């Protein structure tokens, strides 16, 4: 009998529940998906374990092409040599999968955005995390300099602002810009309140986040 480490036991148990439950319910769907995928939506969200896009949107396998990273950030278009994970996924989603929508979804209590805020006072935030969250440094600067935003509300303001910045950065990619111009791709933003279980959708015109009514 194969022995698994303690932490792996939970994963193996979950897999078994999956095989005995949800997989049986969707076995034909998985057989359909074995050779290709045709998701209509790409979601760029945070890696935070509490904000799972598939759960939030009650999506079945094959419906969402999801990219998760620290802070749900999209870097600007950059052709210099390097490992561009988000950019590679974006290119695949738009040029190969032909997704019709990209949603950038932030969330409340985001550790990545908290790290971005902490970096303003030179607090250590991690060797790899620090340069990554600096993508949102312009948002941080705007929030900190805005006297109308109380200190206790700065984190949420940065979380909202980072979604807007990522949407702007998406438009720096030529293939995204072309698809938007052709009317084959829409860009949207959202923010999820973990504590309240509420989704707030970013108004394309006003850039304000409005609660989605249930």
C-alpha cells in the first residue's frame, strides 16, 4: 500500500471524494474535454486560497481559463527576455483559445496588496514578492497621497485601484488591443469580499465597484 505524507492525505482523500461524487456526475463532460478546451472567459485572479474563481462563479470544468498570481496583477507588455508567465497565459487565451472576455478579479484582505502597501515604508516583503507587487506602485502612491482616504481604508482602495491598473496594462498588449478594437473581446474588473461573500463589479464608465445583487 502506498504511503503518503500527512499533508498529502487530505489531498488524496479529496481526490477520492471527487472520483466518487463530482466526477461521476460530470464524467461525460470530462470525456468531452479530454482533447480540447473552449472557455469563453479568462479570469486573472489572486492566488489567495480563499478566493477561488471557479467556486465564486459556480463554473464547470472547461468554462474558465484561470490564471492566479500574487495580487491578481497584470504586468505591462514587455518584450525583453525573461519568464513572462502571465503574459504567456494571456497570449494563449487571446490568440489560441479566442476567449471573449477577460475578467481581472481582486479581493478583500489581499496579502499581495498589503505587501505593496508595506513596501512604501520599506518593510521587508520577500525577495520575489517585492518587485512583483511594485507593478501596483503607482496605485499605492495615488492612494497614500489622497487625504480623503482614511488609513484604515487604504488597502481596499489599493485593491480596487490595482484592478483598474491591470485592465490598463492589458491594453498595452497588441493582440489584446486588436481584439478589443474588433469587438471580439471585452475587459472587465471585479472585487470579491471574502467576509461577506459579495462580488463587486467594476463599472466600465465610472470605474466604481458596484455590488452584484443576488
